[in-house]
C-alpha cells in the first residue's frame, strides 16, 4: 500500500472537517490517522490553528458560529457539555439575536475550567429527550428557550427571547408552558411561567390583567370593559373603553403581530379613530414588564386638553 502524501492527508482532513465548519477535535484527528506530531507541524507551518487544548481549525481564518459551538463542546468536555440557551436557539434557526459567547450547560457535579468565549451553566438534571444529536449536541428549542430566559440578564431580555422563539416558530407557546413545568431554574420562575402563558394565549382576559383594578389604584375613572360597537363587518368588541373620554385601550396578546392578526387589529383601531375616538395600545408582555409606564400614558390621555374639551362638549349636548 502506498504511503499517503502530506497533500493527500491534508485534503482528506479538510473534507472531514466540512461538516464541523472546518474545525476538528484532537480525538477526531487521531481517528483520521493524524498524530500529535503531525498536528504540531501543521500548526507551526501556519496551515492549522489551535483554539484551546482540544480544538484545531484546519484553516487560518476566524471561527464561524458552527465552529464556535463545536469548540465550546470539545473544550468544556465532549462527554458532559451541551450547547444550550440562546446558542441552542441560534443553532435551531433563531435570527435577530447576537451573543459574544457560546452558552453550554453541564450537570452540576462537574467543575469545568474557565474558557474565553464560552459561558458554562450548571443544571441540576437533564430532562428526558432534551438533547438533539444532529451537529454539535444541543438542547431542544423549548428547553433552550426556558433556560435562556432563566439565564437572561433582565426580565425584559427573558421575555424577548421567549417571544422571539415562538414568533419565529422554533417552538409553540404550549410547548413552552409544558417545558416550564419540567425545566427548573434558579431565577424569575414566576415571571417565566407568566410569560410562557402570555405567548401561548393570544387573547387575554381583562380579568386576568386586572386593568380596571390598576386604574382604581391610580384614582382614575373605571372604564367600560369589552364595550360593543357597530362596525363595517358587524359588531366590534373593544377591550377597554372610557366612554366619557372617548378613549379606547386595546390589549394586544403577545402574538398580535404574528401572521395576519395585526391586520385585523389595525383595521379595527382605524375604524375607532374614524368614529371620533382615540386608541392607545398595550402589549400584554409590555404590561408585564412596565405596567406603570402604560398607566402613565392612560392617565395622561385622560387628563389631556383634548379629553377635557370633549368631555365638556359631551356634557353640554
């Protein structure tokens, strides 16, 4: 059998690395017949680049997203680390979100070393079926979304991640609710439970949100709830209506802009304005995050000169 030339070996290694974004672990290189001395010579010649103790790039170029995820798993420990959180969502197709680090999870009994560009999270246990085997091992979108919400730096970031995962159809709202019961984190448990229900339920009851109670706490007028008006397509139901002030408050479910739902919402709101009323919109997740700011706007609308003038005309009629 003819001895393999360095060029042939380099070509074979490059072909093997195509599926892992041109990085290979030292274990993979050994399986390909490349020993540590040959690896060292390739690095010294500038053809390959070392990215940690276990990761070798077979080209001199910055690591791509896929390569960074493989590196995180190999360097933390191929037998213990799983890409998780936002990084697992990105691997599943999440767009519009960027992170400077790769998030991986390990069981709490392990004690990994620190690694630049990687954030390691300890979890108490794995839930059944949470790991997807295709590509770098990662958690399923539902598990990843719930853990990402627990690991987020703020409630706002946590809510955004959950909403984006559902909006981009990586996971359903019902899957989030079910997974929240199985995946336990150390932070904001009640908040994540509420947001998971918010994104799963597009039509919220005003009783649950207690909008009228919030108005009473500010000594504002108590609005009519679920007022009925006549529209071009029959009866139109308004979430909240301050009748004397001709002010409508629309409570939008977490998914009101998904698909064509927002079109119907816009047409209804436009008709209300045409009929002489004003409309303020409150997104349910925004209400969870910053209720007082929305109440400030409602209070300002009720106290505005336009509202006072309209009220005076109404009383004089």
